[in-house]
C-alpha cells in the first residue's frame, strides 16, 4: 500500500489552522499593517528623491 505524495490529515489540518490564524491576525491588525506599509512606501520614495537630488547637484 503506497500513499504516494499524499500528506497526512493532521498535517493538512495544521496548515489550514495556521492559515486561518494568519488571516484572522491580518484582519485584526489591518490598520497597523497598512500604516506600516504606508510609512515604508514613504521612506522608499524619500530615499529616491534624495538620490535624485544628489545626482542633480553633482551634475550642476
């Protein structure tokens, strides 16, 4: 009797449970997560602007 590549039921249940917990946490903290990504995006755009300013200053 070969099972092939079938996962045990317990493993599938644990994966589903972990995914469910992650989804619940993402829903519960979606405002904080959005704020985190918003501030990260602002940091990246400010870094890009600083690099552009440095390049323009060095050319002039």
